[in-house]
C-alpha cells in the first residue's frame, strides 16, 4: 500500500464518518460543524488527486460561505436545537442513499478505467482554467445565467414585490 | 539525507515566522495603544517600564493569570475551540507570504517563505473565509444574548466583505497571471500594482478592515452596544487568543497588502526584508489611524457599502482590467 | 443632469468629510497631549472643593459640635453616627462621632445642616486605604485644632442657649429677641 493510497483511505473514512455524524446530530450547529469537517476532508482529497484549485474552491464556497449561511440561519431562526425526531423520516433518505451507492458501485465496476491505480498528478490553475473555458465555455455561461436569474429573483423578493423599502416607508 | 535537511530548514522557517508574528502581535498592542493615545491628544500607557514599553508583558501576564470563566449552559467544546480558530487563521495565511528575496548560502537558494503554493492566493481566501467560524461559534457557544447578536452580525458582515475581498484580487491575478504570491511579487518588478489598480487596492483595504473587525466596521464587537459582542463571555487566556488573533491578522493583512499592491519586498537601497517590514506596517498603522478618526457605521450602512458599492465596483473593475489588458496585448 | 450634479457633489462632500477628519487626527498626533499626569502633576483644587470631612473648634478652642444629630439625619448615605452627651456646665458635646468614609459621597449636606458650623468639608480627597475598615474615622481622627472656614464664628454667642449664664448674659452675646414686639 503506497502512502498516497493510505492517505486516500484515511480521508475517505474521515469524510464518511463526519458526514454520518452530521446527519445524526440533534444539535444543528454540531451537525453543521461535522459537515464542515467533511468538506475539509473532501478538499484535502481534491488536493491529493491533483486539483488544488478545486480544493481551495471547495473550502471557499462550501465551508466558508454556504455553511456559514446555514449557521447564520440556524442561529437567527432556530437557535440550534431541534425537537425529537420521527423515525419514519429515515426511510426515504436511506432508500435514496442505498440507490445512489448501488448505482455508483455499478458504474465503478462496469467502467474499464476503474482498474487503474492512483497516480500523483497536478493540474496547475492555469491549465485547469484553460481546459474549463476552452472546452466547457457554454455550460459555464449557462450556469452563470442561472445564477443571474436567481440573483434577480432574490432582488425582486427583497424589494417587496418590486417596491423599494423607501417607497414602502413613504406609503406607510 | 537532503530530505532531512529540507525538513529542518522548514521547521526553522516555521519557528522564525511564528516567533516574529507573536512578537509583532504583542508589539502591535503597544503601538496601537500608544498611537491611538497620541491621535486623541493623550499619552497612552506610560506606567509600566520606560515610556510604558513593558505594557505588553504586563497585559500578557494579566490575561494569563486571570480566571478562565465558562458561562453556565455554554457549549463547552465549541466554546473552548472557537478562539483558537481566530488565532489560527492568520498564522496559516502567513505560511504563503514571501517575506524577502531568496536567501543564498553558497550555491543553494533558500526561498524565504514557508510554502510557495501555486494556489497561494486561493489558499489565503479559503483560510480567511474560516475566521467567521471563530466569531460565529464563539458567540453562539457562550449562551449569552449579547454574544449571540455579535456573532450573527459577525457572520453576516464577514460573508459580505469576503466577496469583495476575493473579487478585488482578481485584477491582481489577471495582471500577474498566477495565483502564487511569489509570482505576484515577481510581476511587480517594474512597478507596484497600486499604480495600475488603485480601485482594487482601495476595495481590498476597506474589505480587509471589515474582515479583521476593525473600527469603522467593528459591529460584531461593538463595545458600547453589545458589551464586546462575540467575546463578551470570554476571559483570561481565551480572550487573549481572540485578541492575539485580531492583532496577528492585522499584521498579516498588512503583509498581504504589501505583497499584492506595494511590490512585496522590492525596493531600492534598503535590504528586501527591511522594505517588506516597512510596507507591512503601513496597513496596521493606517488601521489605527482610522480607528482614531472614524465612528462605527450603522448596520444597514455596512451592508449597503458592501453589497451596493464595493461589490459592483469590483465587477466593473474586473471587466475594465480585462478589456484594457486585451487591448494592450493585441 | 441637475440630480446627477448634486449626487456627484454629495459624493465629493462625503470624501471631503472623511479626508478632513483624517487630517484633524493627524494634526493631533503632533500636538502635546493635554493629559494631566495626576500623581506627579497635582492640580490645585478650588478652595470650596468638597472632600474629607473634619470637625472644627470655635475661636476659644472648644469643640463646636453640639451633637444635635442634624448631620446624621440629613446624610443620604447614613455614614455619620454619634452619641450626644452633656458637660457639667450644660454644654453639649459628642461622646463619640464616627464617619464611614467608605460610604460618604462628599455631598456636603451635613455641612449645610450643621447649625454650629462644626462639620466642614476640605479639599483633601487623597486618603484611600488598602482596608475598607481603615476608612471609618473616629472623633479623634476628625477633630482638628482650628476653626476651619469661619474663623470667628462661635455658636454660643448667637444661640440664646443658657450655658452657665442667663440668656443674653454671655460675653459678647446679643440680647434675646423679643418675640412679642415687632420693633427692630
């Protein structure tokens, strides 16, 4: 077993374990923290597989922004604790999880590329960017359009049906 | 064999950077109190030692010896670790900052930084985005309403200004063509980037002021509304960690401003390290000057500045820089 | 167009305001601090500053205090206590007199209430102690040799109280007021 493999499996165990902790915690803030830990391990995994840009983005976007927003909402709205859980609500998520594990396994073992071992390699930020914006510029533009639509929607909701806060204050 | 030598050199570098940063943080406390005093026409601390020079020692001893109080109903584990996050973040960022030109011992050249990551700038943004956890969780775990309000404010503020902090660096990356901080310094061999990117510099400066919770943007701490905000319930060594984190991050942000906009260690006559130190101190001194000058902004003003002024300005600046770069190159 | 101009003007105003305030603080940096370095540089306090309380004597060297309890009654923090007694010649005095300076707020109401001008406040405020019980002053700590602010006032010359002599017979005492007459 090479060192690379050992680190890979350690990270994999860490990811699975912390994600499992995250979905079983009753205290929502603890759950968020376990999820952040899982994102960290994922970032390390990306770095290990030679994608430093992805690793950095994983932390900036997921750990640094989205989970903070989660935390913000939990802190402002709920205060951190949920009541007792209904056991029946586990059924559907576990079915979904099982289905995704099975399909991932089928995909993994049916593909001939799954036989190759881990190789240490790195994609430099420049080559990564060139690859992304040369080959996949259209999907990226579509995604950015989607985000733009979301932004406009949020702006519209934020201004109380098209009226600005100042206008509403004047009317009142 | 060479592997061990490299490891030892790395350890020495880490030790030196840590020692220097802690020393600077302690010094910054004194510099801040002295300078703030003079800016407000008073003396500042002048009782401990000659001219109050031993004040940091007295402060440190006081904080070390104070009782470590954990409030009732606090989430103990998170309460214990939150200050460490705040102190850890600037120390991690310091790992990618190039302090000087390469050190030459005979034939070998030793780069004077801990790690030259090819994604150094992204590493800085990634680590900096984590400091919000120290603020948000520290306040949440304290089980106090003031702390809670402080951490909610802190979370919102840090997310808002992280965006413009990151986007203001995009033009720098465009000019340097690399995320590596070493390459960014090398790209400023002819002229520092502040000359071609004054808007970027200004936005980065304001955002870093907000990121380090310094005065016009110190809403998460707000001594007179929130009794200290997220660190209301902290005492003794844990409070000292928050304090230390704030001052180290001031110094590290100064170093980053020097690297991104002022040409890093480059400069005539003086040795590179001296230039770097001078440029690093500009930002903290200006932060202190600002603290003596500007009052705290209101919360809605803070959000307006972040989202409605700085962020659009960042985007316009990126597009303008791209357009001009395209024109110049073609 | 006009609105744009005013907006630009407002922006320039805002920038000017910020730059001006930076200039002001920078100017302060080169000014001499206005701080008074207290224990080294002591400021001369006004004569009538109210601080540590003393008990004074009349010009003849007798204790002025007649133990009337008015100061004790008026004291908002209840820091004064005493026990009255009478001398052989009928003159009243305080058997013991105690002021707890840990509670005294130097309000000066006792001085105002005192009919004999015995209790007076002095400008001396620097008498902090390491132990709180050291701030309880007894009569011997409070009594001074001297008249304090009113050097010639002697209560018994104006009081109309018979001590040893009849009313109006004391040396230098004015005749008692005839309440039945309205003549001056």
